[in-house]
C-alpha cells in the first residue's frame, strides 16, 4: 500500500479520476486495486475501484485508466441518506413481523395465492381458502 499526501485546492465532489504513469524505466508497471481520496474539508472518502494493471506488458497494455467513483461515495451524505431510508423501510414494514400477524402471498402472474405445504411442495395457483396459503408469523425473542 502506498499513501501519498497531495496538497491541492478543494475540488468539491469527485465523479471520476484519471490515473496512470509515463511508462518509463524498467519494472514501471503496477497493479492498481483502488484509490481512496480523503477530503479533509467534508470528511468524506471517495473510492475509485480499478482491480487492473497499469502496465504495457500486462492486461490490456494500458498505463492510464479513467475510474468512476463507486456508488457508496457518489454524492456527499449519500451513506447517511441510505441509512435513513433503510430505517424508514424497516419501520414501515415492521408490522409484518409482529406476533400473530397472518400473511398471504398473491401471485400476480397466476392470480392465485402461493401455498407452501408441510411436505415442502409449493403451489403458486392456490386458492384463497387454502389453509396452506396462510402464513402465520411467530416471533422468537
């Protein structure tokens, strides 16, 4: 692992980087796993995945690569927004997992209810009155 400190003006939100070398000197090629840029202003990390060689004698022979930022760090605050969204979804779906709730799964393709029989058979054409098409939720604490 090589770590470089580069002093520069604040560049804002990064979407891609271009990285490479001049190809001069023996043994100049290198395998690049990823680039992580730590922004001290926003306290965010931007990750750019590569997992390829920058070597004229390896892979596709390129010594320069353009790398897009990974999804997790595309926009400032995205991770925080994703966590908030997950919490909201869990709260909205929480009722399904309370003790005593009965669920039925409707198959929109067959217009029947999915039935799971004790012998592990599955019937996607089950009727609404079929007792094996009703799933009781048991909560174990």
